[in-house]
C-alpha cells in the first residue's frame, strides 16, 4: 500500500495488548500486532544468520518457544522503555516504512492523566530520535467519543489493562469525574484460565496466554441474566494450535466476562463498571446527567462481547436509582424545529408567477422582473442579507460603550447597529470564563421535571468496530484541516513544553 502524501498524520495507538497504527483519513489501522517483544532465551538456538536480537509483535508470538517474552506496556503504562523504543522502530521502519518521517506529523494516543515528565519524555523520543514533523498527544476517550461523531457523552472505554469511565462535555474531559478501573481484558483472561483449570483443563503450551485470549475473543459473551443463562449445548470443542481438541463446558463462556460486573470473583475489592459509572456521575452536576446518560459511548476491545450493551443497560437500570432523580431537559416546541428547517432550506427560484398588478401569468425563466402586459414589478429585488461594510468594533471607555462611527454612547451592548447613525457594529468581545467555572455552572438549558425511569434516558452509541474505535476517532480527527493546525513542532515544544497540553475542544 502506498504511503500517503507528506503532511498526512501518522496514527499510533500502542495499547497494553495490541498496537494499532496507520494514517489519518483511512478507515482502519494498516497494521495491528500484539504489543509484545521477545528476546532470545538460548543463544545457540538462533543459528539463522538473519536472526535478530529482539522480535516484535506476531514475529515474537510465533517464535515464543525460544524467546523470553515481555509485554512492555502494563495496564496502559510503559514499563520497559528499551522495548518501547523497539516497538516504535518496528512501527516506523519495518511496518509503515516512511522514508521521510520529518514530513509527517504524528498523532499519538495516550491514557488520560499521563505524568508530565513521561509525556515530555515521549515527545522528545518522537522529536529527537525519530525527527517527526510535529506531534499531538490526545487522551483516548476523546478519540472514542469522536469515533461516533459526538463531543458530549459518557465514554466507557475498556481495553486490555484499564477501563475508563470518562464524562466529556463539549470535547473536554471532566477531570474530577473520571474513574479509572484496573479491570479489563487481562482480568477476563485470568478468570477464564482459572475456570478452565477448575474444570481440569490445563493448557500445556508456551503460548497458553495467546490460546486463552483466542478462546475468549472467539466464544465469550454476556448473559442478560447470569443466573438464567440461555440454554445451549453443554460443551464446546475448541481446536488447539497443535491440531488437538479440548472440550470446554459452555457455562465458562458467559461466566468468564462476569468479572467486569463482579471483580470479587478474582479477589478484587474495587468498584465494578456500573458502580464506577455512578461514582463518576456523582462527581458532576446533576444537570449534565441526562446529556451523559443519553450519550453513552462504549469503546475498546474488551467490550466487544456480544450482549455487553444489553447487560450494562440492565445493570444500570438496577443501580442508577441510587443517584436520585435525573433532571429532564425541556423539550423544544415543534415550532422552533420548523423555524430552523425553514432557515436552512434554500428557496428554489420560481419559473413563472402571476403578476400581482394585472393577474397575467409571466414566464420568469429569462430573468424578467417586470410584467410584459402592465409593466408592474413581478419579482422583488433581492436584499443583501450580509452587511456590506465590515463592522467596526464598539469602543469601550471606562466601562461605557461608544459607537466607533458617531461616538455616541450606546446602551445595548449586543446591538449590531448604532441606534443614532445606523452604521454596523461589531459587539465587544467578552473575557472567556475559566473552564472550572463553566463546569460548575448549570448548563444553559431549561429543565422540566425528572425522567420517570432510568431506561427512558439511557442511550448507547456503539462504534462500528469497537476494537479500532480509538484509532478510527484519531483517523477522523487527524484528517480535519482545522485540527492540523494544533500539531506542535519541535521548536514550539522546546520553547514551552506546555504546548503538549493543547485544548483541542476549540475546534469542535
Ligand atoms: N471479540 C472480542 N471479544 C472479547 N474481547 C476482545 C475481543 N477482541 C479483543 N478483545 C480483548 O480486548 C482487549 C484489547 O483491546 P484494546 O486493543 O482496545 O486494548 P489495548 O489498547 O491493547 O489496551 P489498553 O488500552 O488497556 O492499554 C484484549 O484483552 C482482547 O483480548
Ligand atoms: Mg487502548
């Protein structure tokens, strides 16, 4: 596949289990590989002259029997920097093979709340080792919500290591309400392994972790009511990589993912996903609850199980009443919708019309404006809808406002015309409110009453591909021209490293 034109952002989503990489504007990642490295265990085994020191991704997985395997990202955090560099090299030079990296910006996906030092260190690796053109680092929940075209909603993002419950309002994460649960895909693997062991199924292979993951991804699902699971045949035969078959009792497939709702099954005392949602909503003004609950976005490989959405809805309906009543936004009267539609629609030009003076039917296709019979005007002249002159800014002296044309004092600060000379005005700009104030303030919406049931408010937004939702959100965002101005160059970073904390909500 050809490399896109210089200037196209490269997207890197390096997760605890899978790395997804590609380019902005493309529908899916070009390469997806397990985030693992393998170093040779026994020097003498590696007789091949082309043998390398470090094997990455699927290469490492294939040769795992003779390699010491490592997973350099653990629960979203980089644990082994040397292996992390190897992974970056593999992405840029073995897979993407971009000859002139200095002409490509990089969109790097990161967890929310990465430490400043770590963030800056990663930026330096991109600028100083790989010499990329520019860089932007974006928290994954922002990309998840963007993958379904929203900028406000409650993101439930669950990968291999972490589940994030992340409320987002107008493209901005509500920091104080974010919940981070170290409960995700790897924990389902662990519980699945325990359940298999309890049934006497011990997988004797160096690739046991990959086999467990494979069994899970192909077969596990959520039962709506785990106490009354659907009736299916008692066991399922799973083909092992060596050609043998193992029989797995069917209950295991819906029991293993239950850890996401019952973490105590593997000895954890943390909140489960619905409890973490409640904790998150409790950290945010109740007037946002309906906006958030009616835009629940799920994302990440670990919510790909069939039945997840239905089960989460059922669990939320059980637990949400603990929050109290949920304020309901006032419904807009139908008239307002009509008005909007009428403004948006373009008026089709008439081909013929009746003369308002003498009643003769006049053909208007040749641009005629006057009636050929009585000479009266048939078509009214078009009035300009935009002011012709560029409006001048209103003058502000000692808190009073003055017309810039006639210098008379104006009372109404939102006026777009001077009431004395009639000339066009640009109202003065007002100082922006700090975001903390906006978050605490009641939204400028009208509320009337409360929802009768929680089921009435809950609405899910599910990306087409949950596993690649973060990548896809990044691919859409990265292709927006307004977004491309936000990438940071090495010079800008060197001048002030705070540029890495860009507020991208300005483009929404
Ligand atoms: N069809 C599926 N059914 C169930 N689980 C799946 C499915 N596909 C992927 N997974 C699981 O999802 C997890 C990987 O998801 P994802 O790629 O979103 O996480 P990651 O980015 O590697 O991890 P993190 O973001 O937590 O660092 C793994 O645990 C994987 O086994
Ligand atoms: Mg991830």
